[in-house]
């Protein structure tokens, strides 16, 4: 599949502000063959690093030169995420991650073009990445008008 590895192998690093490490970041590309509006692309989302799930109030998404806290991305109706353009996922974590190898799991649930809005309000819940067994089996599936993908990747800071 063209989007098999949507977590990029570059851009994984700690984030510095004012000389302090405030968190870490990694890059993903849209796991869909065409672009989507940012408001379509992040219906649900999940980040897990080394077995730790990060709350969405600690996650921001950078598309182009604009940064959105996860709570505001669904209102980004004027931002288009082009296929092949990386998005930077920024996670607030004082002190960041230690240097070395880390297992990053990311899950994304998005609406595709020509799809209708979900009929079930529960589809707006935050995305919880699937189990390790589901990831090992290449989990990703169509659920009504929505598509979801997840991926594990080992990255080095």
C-alpha cells in the first residue's frame, strides 16, 4: 500500500523552547491517496510512545506553518493537508524523551472525500490505537464512511 508507513522515518526529535526541552515531535503523512481538509483528517487520533498513551490535550498538529492544539483541529476548515506533505505531531512532555530507540504507535481516523458525516455520535470519541496484535496484523479498516489506520515504528532520537 502506498500509505503502509505513514509515520515518517525522519523528524523524530525533542522540542526546545527557551532552552528547555518541552516535549517531542514526529512526522506523519496522510495515509490516503489524495489530500483532505485538516478538519476531515483528524476525526480521532492517538499517540503512544514506549507503551505510554498521551492525552490529546498534550498533542498539537503542525500543517504547513500553522500549529493547532488537537482540540482545535476540527475547526481548521481553511487548511488543506496535501498528500505527501508531512504533518508534524508535537507532544508536550517536559524533559522530552531520552536519547535512544523508542517505539512510536500512532492511530488516525479520518473521513474520506465524498463521505457523509457519521450517524453515530460515538464516532467522535478520541481514537485509541489498537492492540499490538492488531498492529502486527497490519490493522486498518473501513468503518462506514470513515477510514482508520495505525502503525508502529521504531525511531531514534
